[in-house]
């Protein structure tokens, strides 16, 4: 093994990403806004890797049920940290639907009072959540699919299907992912209803968190195979003897948790300040730039798996991560908000953020219609990316007055939502046989977990 590829060298390099923030935090050094964002952002990035490695290493010594629960939470930890910060500030500042109604959108955006600033934080919580989810599909799913097909020329990945025609090569997914796709579909359909309630409240929390708990319970009961073999850093640490292995896990958890806890606030607020200095609304920075730091570790890890011809494991991780974010992340920020408010409350957001939720749900709906036949082609991946990036660029151009259209930014979001829904519905109709197979596999997984015989045993390979 090359010394530069040794697991301990990888850990050292990752810890080095956090060193700058440690020095700033311990010495109280005051940096400029840009430098603070760069240093704290690198710390969040490094901490994300350490969290993932710690969780995977822990599977050696803890029950699988506990390991899955921990991994589920850690998968959304960086995004959750930013969202929780804004949700907490919104609740602590007394932002309620009634209180925020007295301000105009401009007053909330500029934070003319502390209450208006709290209302702005409530909107930022939604902006970060929707941005993270759309990046995961628009860049993550699409980019990894194209990368998988490209790398297959060298890795001979068996999951890649070569077909005639331009951009027709595709990545074939494991049918075992039918359960995740079905649960993700249920969460997506619920997300369309969230804006109709005027905010994120108790029913959203109960349904989405309950949905994820049901999913975990189903996976635990149906998972009779041995756990997936780990590679790289987790595999190296799992070979350590007791008591050093659990000590390493605790150190990874503790150190990375401290980095996220201390660095996420200056990182998020710094991004907002940079946006304002550049004339860009703070929510645009929080929605698109902040999630890149928290999503990058996962995408890099998946890319490494693909590079080793383990694309099936990589895509399973991406789809599971989307399910985590679309259930736990949405469902729990209302709890954080209520704790800060001091009583039960509904996390409010304006009509603009309602449209952001709808377009995010629309994108998820369209992406699921692509995966319903357990494949994603290069052509479909490019379409996912083009739809995602075009909306972001057009919206940015409208905000910066670089483009004049007969519609507002809000109407643009609704238009893309309709486009996603029409395209997704058309695909579901044309692939209705695959949809029946998908639902049959998911139904049989439920019946098997409950100790009953599957209705369609022919679906099982």
C-alpha cells in the first residue's frame, strides 16, 4: 500500500482540514468574512468524513439496529446542523406565522427588527433543506450515474449496461432498493402537502419521522444477510483490537461533533454576509453554497466506491441518503423550532419557500419516475442535471437583474414544478409495468418482514 494511500494518512489529511478552525476557535482570532467561511467550511467538510468513518467502524462492535440508527442520523448531520441553527434562531426569536405576517418580504429579508430577522431564519431553514435535497439529486444522482458509465470502460462494472444509441448506456440498480424507492415516493407525495398547512408542524413530524422509523423497522426485520464489507479507513480501524477500536470511534464522534457544533454557525452566517455584500440574497447562498460542503463528503465516498466497481453500493447509499433527508431532516426541524420557542409551534415560511418545497418535491417525483425501472441512463442523468442547473442559473439571473422575463422568480419555481410533474407522470404511465413490479417487490418485502409469504415470489431473483 502506498504510504500516501494509507488509512492513517487519509485521517491525518482530513483532520488537517479542521486545523485552521481549531486554531481560530481556541485563540479567538478574528478573521475576515471570506476567510472565516473558508476555514469553518473546511472544518465542516473534514468533520463529515470523520463522522462517516466513525459510524462505519462502530458497526464492528454495536448491534446492527443501533448502527443503522446512528448512520441514519449521521447521514444528515451536517445539513441538520445548519437547518437546526436557523430553526432554533427562528424559535428563539419568536417567529410565528402571525408575528411574521406583519412584515413585508423585503423587511424580513433585511431583518429590520430582531423579530423580522427570526422570520428570515425560518425561511433560511427551508432554503437550506430544499437546496440540500435538490443538490443531492441534480448533482449527486446525475453526476454519479455519468461517472459510473464513464469509469466502466476501465472498471468493467457489471452494473453498467451498454446500449446502442447516443447516451443510452445505463446503470442498473439492485432490485432490493425497491423498498427505499417506495418509502421515498410516500415522503415525496407528503411533501406536496406541507406548504398547504402554512408551515412544518406536528403532523409533518409524526408522518415523516414515523415513515422513517417504519422503514428502519422493515429493514431490520428483513435484513438477514451479513453487513456490507467496508473498505478504506473503516476497514482499517475495524481490524484494531479492543479497547482501541471503540476508543477510536468515540474520538472520531467527539472531535467531528465538536467541529460541526462550533463551526456551523460562523459558516452559515458568513455565507449570508458574503451574499449580501455581493448583492445576492442570503437565502440563495444558504440554499446552494452551504449544502455543497455538507454533501461533498458523501458524493466523494460514493465516487470512490464507483471507482472500485461498487456502483450498486454507491447508488444504494445515495438513495438512502435522500430518504433520510426527505424524512428526518424535514420532520425534526419543527421539533428544534418548538424547543427554542418554548412551546409547540409550527415552523413558518413564506410563499416563496412554499414554492421551493414544491419544486423540490417535483424534482424528487421526476427522479423516482426515472428509477422506477431500476435503471438510470446517461441521457436521463443529463436531463436531471440540466433541469436542476438551468433553474438555479435562471433564478440567479432574475435576482441579479441579468435577465428579464415576463414572470417572477416565484412563478419560475412553480413552472419548473409543473414541468417536473408532467414529465414524471408521463414516465410513470409509460413504465407502468415497472411500477407494478416495484410496488410488488416493496409489498413482498413488507410481508416477508411480517413473517408472511410473498404474494409474488417470481419477483424475487
